[in-house]
C-alpha cells in the first residue's frame, strides 16, 4: 500500500518538474516578445503506434475488497435524530404561526361582519320607527 502511494507521489513530483520547465520556457519566450508556440499536429501519413493496456484486476479487487456494495450513511443516528427534531420544531412553529394568522383573520372578519350586522339592525330599527309612530301599535 505504501509502495502505491510512493509511486503516486513520485509521479506527481515528476509532472511538477516538467510543468515548471514548460512555464520557464514560456516566461523566456514572453520576455523575448515571441508569441506562444502553436501546437503541432501529428503527421497523417505516419501511422500511429497502437498502445495496448491491461487493467490489473488484482489491483482493482485489492482496492475494493473492503468496500461495501451499498451506499454508506453520511450522518450518524444522533445527527439524523437532531436534524429530524429541528425540522419538526420548525414545522410546528410554522403551523402555530399559520393558526394564529388564521384566527386573527377570522376575528377581523367577525368584527367586520358584526359591524355590518349591527349597522343593518340599527337601520332597520330606524326605518321601523319612521314607519310606526310612538303609540300607534296600541290602538
């Protein structure tokens, strides 16, 4: 296992050295006022070399030997419980606020309706008094 990581580190170091050389060359060209080089296209008349590669099944099996086939949980049971609890508390808070707003709207509607009802009652009583003079019902 250490050998694999050692090889990876050495490959990374080698590629960093190559990149540093390329960057130094680009800086020199820029200092001289030369344009960046154009990428060279491969000659279509020259046949390409076919490269074969094999996948090392042993290495794949070795890397995946202790990896389960199912998706592992990303939070602990306690964290999931806390998340559910917080969501439930937020939901209950929103429900209480919605109920309070509904009650407030109903009270305002009752007040508005009762004001109209009282006004209608007063008007009808006033009209009745206009139509029936005092003492006229006793004759």
